[in-house]
């Protein structure tokens, strides 16, 4: 692969690039650079004053590439990071040399799901991120929750570290996202889909329907004993799936 073409991995909601530490270790043998930018409002990146929109986050990713002088990247995103990946495919398709969609889905929200997000946005602004703690049960697979208290505790810390304003902004942005199946039909670069077998937020069926929408054969890697945060729960297996796409991308 061209050495100017980095691998860029976008994090989930309401986390930050901290979630990719273990995966980054597994990906060390890769010859390309790995970038795990924080999406706006998360980690150390300011939220800014734009209206909530995943398109703004996609433009931020394009700006990261501009800053390092890279015309293209292999782009992967987990859940919200996947929604931003699909926004990037819509807005900046020529910047994407390969795609990895992890624990995400291409459909837009139902009306009910949108209402839940807007309610959660208001609640977090009023009560702080502790309103998100029940969400941890859905982020991690039941095996991880039962057997790996260290992972539960790390994820709880990351959720607690999120800024309420960023959480509310991202919920509103995700509520407004469009259906992305037509976008996936335009993908003509190497791709893979990854999903935790125990993911209850973006299911194996969601994963398969994204792969089916892409007009060339796309492997679906179902990760055993992992939930929604497959890259955190099973970084070694997920690294292999990502490496395969990087090696196929030119
Ligand atoms: C995520 O992990 O990024 C969220 O589950 C995305 C969402 O709320 O749809």
C-alpha cells in the first residue's frame, strides 16, 4: 500500500480514541500509519459551534487527511464511527481507499429511536453523563460483562469522561442521519464488515445487510464472545480482519 495512505479508525459513541489502545497494539505490524482521531467534542477535540451533523464529523476527518498531506486513507469506524465512515463515503468518496464497517448499521433511525435520542440529549445536559451508565450493558457483550471486569471498568471510565455537550450534540447528529444503503451501493474499494456475535445494538443481520448492499463480495467477520465494542473486546481477531482490507487496498 502507498505509504502516504494511513489507516484511520473512528471511535464509537460516547467514547474516544482511547477505545482503540488495545487494537492499536495488535495493528503494530502494519506498514502504514494508524490514525485514531477523536471525533469533535470527544477526547481533547473541541466541539465547535456547528449545528449537529455527522457530515461535519466527516469533513473533520477529511481535514485530518489534508493536514498530513494524504489524499486517501483506509477508513474504518465502529458504530457512530461507522455512521461517520458512511458520511465520508457520501461526501469525500475519492479519499477512501478501503472500508471497514464495525458494529454499525446503514439504516436511518425509526421515529421512536430519534425521539429516544433527543430525550437522552436533554437528559444528559440536565443530569450529566451518569445518565448514560445503563448504556454500558448494551455496549459490551454478555460474555465480557460476565467474565471481564477490567473491560467493564475501562468502558465505564470512558463513558464517564464524555462531555455532556458532546454527547447531546452527537445524539442529535445521529438522529438526523440519512439511510446509507444507497451510499454503500457505490462502494468500489476493498471492504469488510465486522460484528460482535453478541452485539445487540448493531446485529449480525445489520452487518450482513451492509455487506449485501456493496456491489462486490464483502466478508462479514462475526466475532465470537464479543458484543458491540468488538474492537475493545476482541482486538486480536478484529485486527486480522482490518489487516486483510489494508493489504487489499492500493
Ligand atoms: C455507538 O456505539 O457509537 C452507538 O451505539 C451508536 C448509536 O447510538 O447508534
